C-alpha cells in the first residue's frame, strides 16, 4: 500500500514538468480520486511547497522542489543514513539516538517541524526546498578541545559547495556561510557528554537550495540559494560529498586540531581586516577583526591592545566616514 508521503512524491514528480496539469489528470495517472488529490495538494502547501492553483488549468509548482534519493544515499555512503520526509529536527533525532549510532551516520529530512539554529533561532524548513542534514560523531576530546569544531564544519561545507561550482563563498564566525553578502547556509553543532572528555556530537547543517517565495519573505536577513547558482543541482550528490568530506575533516581535527584548518578558514573569512562590533551579553567591544586563534576564538585589535574572544555574536559596525 502506498503511504501518503509516497503519494505526495508522485504528485510532485508530475508537477515538475513546468506546465499546468489538471487535478483530474493527476488523479487518472495515480489511480485515485479527485478529492484525494485535493487533499494531498493542500497537504503539500501546508508543508511549505509553493504551488499555483488556477481554475480551469490545474496545478503547477511555483518554485522547484528537490528531494533526496534515499536509496542512492544508502548505496553511496558506507555509514548509515536515516531519511525522513518530515521530522522535528535532524539534530534532535541524532541526540536522542546517540547510543544506537556510529561515527559518520547521518540523518536527512525533507522538512522539519522544529528546525533550529544557533541560540534557539527558528530555521525555516519547507518541504523539499533545502538541505537538512545532521552527522553523528563521537569523540574522547573534551569540550574545550572542541571549541573550534563549527569552524571546521564551515571549511568542509565551503569545500564541498565549491566542488559543485558555487563561487564567492564566505565564512562568518562562528557558523554561517554567505555568498555575495547573503546567507546561504548555517551550522549548528550540539554536544552531549562530560566537560572533561567523551562527547556525542550532532553536527547540523542547513543549506538553502530552492527558496519558496513566501518562505523568503518571512526571513529577516538577505539570503541566497543554490538554485540560482548551479544548474542541474542534485541534492543527493551534495549530501554524499558532504558526509565524506566531513568525515575526513573530523578525523584530521582529532589528530591536528584547528591549526590544520586555519589557512582554509582565513581564505574565506568575510570579516578579515574590517571594523566589527562584538556583542557579549550587554557588553560590546569594537575593533579591527584579525581572524581566529587556534582555539577558535576571535582576535580583535582595539585602540589599546589585541584581545581574543571565544563567545559572542559578531556584527559589522557601520562606517559613517
């Protein structure tokens, strides 16, 4: 028996033609009732899929939908891949199954009901529009040694995206990837374990692939997506390359620490040499951004001295000169 997710994927496949297709024809193609098609279309719209509905013409996708191929992931990745049409969040899945997972296992979803970013910010997760990915890792390193991990993940993601022809990428400390000044992807690394050693890691990555118009309007900052950059994009290929690159880089990080990634980060750091504000709670420091140190902290040259900061949200200070 075909479940409702399979039926929704079949409908999306028919809608990828780029032309309007009537509900009656979809019903005939799939051997179901017209009312069932209406129900599935409404369900897809509720999931964030942008669909035009025009009386007398039928339905058409307003923006592209890109689904991962679960079978391809399983055959190409030596570790296990857990694929869901919908989940609360891929990070939450990994953190709730740490005793059952092995290093390198991944969780991929087409939509998230509780997608989140750094500091609990909501991460918009419409169905089939973006990449929602978490890789599990276990390490004997302590939390202090893992301070720069999100920077390593950023370097991994930039390398993978560049291999698919994405240019003009930049890294924003500590967890964002930008393209031409607009946010393209974000990273959320979450840990379970003891402060003195032995940690389970959920390494979450979200990449904008084909942003629906309404979802884009709901985002308060400039954004970009891959659909406008890369032709014939294949989400499964990106996931496979990302899992493999992350695994290599995590092993190197365990052996050599952040020092092995300093030059990679430096090449893509969007703030190098710029005047920035570092906000830490209700305090703010202003100075010239010098890059990162080997613990993953920010190096800042103020009028009086050079300082390092581990936490905080960096924002550029506007120039009034």
